[in-house]
C-alpha cells in the first residue's frame, strides 16, 4: 500500500550553475533556501530589503534597484526611538537615521549591481495579504510594531499582482538581457490571517505566478509550496508554531532543488562542498591528537585542490579552519 504522495519535479532548463550570480528575494523561506545556496558556495545575494512577504512590496524593491534609488532621511520615520523604513525589514532599523541609511544604501548598492549582472532572480512570494498605512494608503513592507490601528489589511487581487510583476519583468529584461526568473510560493502557512484566508492568499499567488510563467519564456516555477503541503503533508514537518517548515522539511525541499535546479555537472562539486562543510562541523574529543591533526591536514589538502580547480569559489574560511 502507498501512504505517501510524491510527484516528479520538472528539471529546470537552463539549470543553475556555480558560475551564475543569484539574487533571492521574498519571504523567510527565500532566506532558508538562500542560506543553503550560500553554505554551498554559490554566488548569492539574499533579500537586500530584508524579508518581504507580499508581491507588491517585492516589486517596489525591485523598482528601486532599477531606478538606482538612494534613500534619504525623508524616506524614514521614527518609532520607539528607532529609525525605520516602510520599504524595509526591521533588520535595517537603527537608533539614528544615519545608521539606518548606511545599512539601507549599502544593501541598495549591492542589489543594483546584482540586478545588472545576475543570471537568476529567485522570487519567493509569501502572502497576498498586504498592510496599508491609513494616512496615505501606502502598502508597507513591514509594520515595525507600529500599533495595528495605523493600518488596514486587504487581500491583493491576482490582477494587481500580475500587473505589478509584469511591469517590472519588462523593465528587468530590458536592463539585464541574460537574467532568468524562478518563482516559488512559500510553504509557510500564515494562519494568523485565518486558515481559509491563507489558502485563498496562496491561490491568488499561484494563479498570478502561473499566468506569468506561461507568458514569459524566461520565467520558471519551482513547487516548494506543493512539496511541503502535498508531498510531506504532515505537521511533524513543521516547527512548534505549526506554521514554519522545520529543518527536515527545508532539507527535503533543498534536496529537490539540487536534483531539479542545479546543473548535473555541478552537482558533484556541490556534494564535495557538502562533505567539506560536514568535516568543518566535526568536533573532536581530543583536538591535539595525531589522528585529528591528520584529519585536518587531509581536508586542508582537499580544500586547496578545490580552490585550484575552481578559483571562483570562496573557500578561504574553510582553508583557514583546516590549517589552524
């Protein structure tokens, strides 16, 4: 008897290579997968605006990169002794406006360069719910713990999402003629919006994404949402909050990303880097033993050979660790 529903994930063509530059944006699940890519030494920029959930805030961020926007004090507001940006996650908030702007504009510079050169833009849409500032009807990327009375919440329509993404895709393809775009929908269940409302939100995102993927030849979809919701399909794959996929689920999705999205010729290199990462996490009983010293020399030699064969890989930290 079969008690598990699985489905094939169509391979990505063209597949992602180690020589590619990647820009990831969107929800917290984008960060989970982005960190896996960074851990395996892909050239990756993750969320230059911080975590963003709704697609209109994501497209606004992309537009600022295309426009070359430099943020000023007029773009910030002060709340609870910190300076914040309605466009950005609270990781950019600071006690002074200058400190907040330094972080924001450094990330802007990185994002603008990445936008020009990236081979892949990976967008993870989290929710079709958006929070709107009552005073000016502006959709915010983050509420920054401002009292809820300052906002109203509304559900974006599929048409709004399609129009916003469609417009920014045309501009992006004109600016960067080699870029490919991979969409995912976050499997995080935003049940604070309500279970029914969360499902409707995800349906709107899925409708919008598939409309765009069918329209543009350089847009693709990876079924992260379906892998967790329909393949794993069990609360034991969620954290205690029953909302966020746990490490087991994230690792399972990552395995499917590797199989379906990473160039087959580069997968052997990825597995070699996985081995080196595991070796670096090894904690010996006796670090001074001759056995452990030989272990460290062996892996230092492996890193050295890998650096010689792939000089574009950033492995200096591993070399430093194994040579200590």
